[in-house]
C-alpha cells in the first residue's frame, strides 16, 4: 500500500501534529554505552534561568503500539500543567539496546537513566498495562525521584494462573498470539478484548496495515520481553506497598486484567493506594473514556478530591 494511502501513516501524522502543538519534540538520548531511548518531550533546557516551573509527568505505554499511540487524549490535556515526557520502551519505536536483559526491571532502569540524562529531578509516572509494571518498579527502586504513581489497567499482582485464564478468554495457545498479533484475526481478538464497545467492521487490509506498521518491527525482541517478565512467573504475588501515593485506574469491563485484580492490587498497595473504576471502559480507559480518565488523574496529581 502506498504510504499516503496508509491509515496508520495518516493517523501517525495527526499524532505528530498533536504532539507539536502541545510543545513536544521528538528526541533520542543515548543513556549508556548500550541503550538509546527515543521519546517525545519538551525542548531541552538551555540555561537554568529558562527552567520551567511545571512538574514533570512520564506517560509509559503498554505492549502494542509504541508511546504516543496509547496516550493521544492525554497529550493536550496535561501539557498545559505538566512537562510531558512520552518515552518509547526498549524495542518499541526507535528505542534500542545491545543488552541481553529483557525484564521490566531493565525497562524501568532505562527510563530512570533517561530521567537523569535530561535533568528531571522529580516526576510522577503513569503506566498502562505493561507500562504499569515499569512504573511500579521505578517507584519502588527510586522513591526519591518518583512522587506519585498511577497504575492503569495493569496487573502488577498477576499470577501464572491469570495468564492461563487470559489465554482461555482469548482462545489462543500462546500469549504472543494475543499481544503480538500477526494476522487480522488475531488483531480483531485483541481489540475486542481491549475495548468495551464492539468496534465497527473493518476490512483485513486495514488490520494488516496496522500490523505491518506497528507490530512487525523487533518482533523477536518483543517475544523475548514477554518471556523476560519477572512478574507473574508463578502463583505467588511478589510485590510490596510503595512509599508514594498510588492511584489505581481500571476499566469496569477489562478482559485483559479482570476487575478483581484491581481490588486485589489495592489491598496489596496498602493505605496510600486508592482505586478508581471507570464505567463503560475495558483495558484502555485512557482512550475509551479519555475525559473521565484525565479528570481522575489530574485530581489525584493536583491533590483535589473533586
């Protein structure tokens, strides 16, 4: 398909305009000898006198389309009050590494190194799905750097049996058949499980365009990321409460991580955690119910109970 006819390419252009209008620019940073992280963020600070007074907010994406694709309703909404950073995790978009480490702890370490390289002293983090695993580890390992934590639709407390039950719901044999679709049929299954309202019918060529543009690149390495997860390896939950205030946001009809995981996670996180359930949403409430999601998150970050 000619690039100018590609729906993915057209929507990608729209996303770039949204980012530019919000004052963000595309940047790449070599964080160590092995790893380069690509991200969208404010223009680099040249002098201390030009330093912004806005707090920093990192938006960490889940498995699937990289960074900005998972945060479009949040880009404009939060950019007025926060310095927004939207990094691509390693092997998503243009973020790469020569390291053999594939754990979410490694991903958290990479984002922390990026934070230090660009001179962010403190930040709050929002992580959705796989990005919630990364956000949790960042907050756990560097509590002096991470102020508030939002875990969105992310089974940080998942067990091995949760993974098996998800495969049954999706009617697939392997987790990569769901999270790394290679056919139009597999992508339809993922979208159906991830959204509350049944999407309108779309022909296969549209799904295939999406797969070719957003799922084919670094497929081998992404498979290794799935196998490298430290969370959910057995049927014990190996997480501890965080020092920070924690907001857990969940779609009422999430079929990837069921709602029961949200209530269980709140208990694991302790007294500093609160849970907000968004109605008429599934696994991507930040996209399906962007207005509600944004209001809940902003109230939490700004200390309002409204």
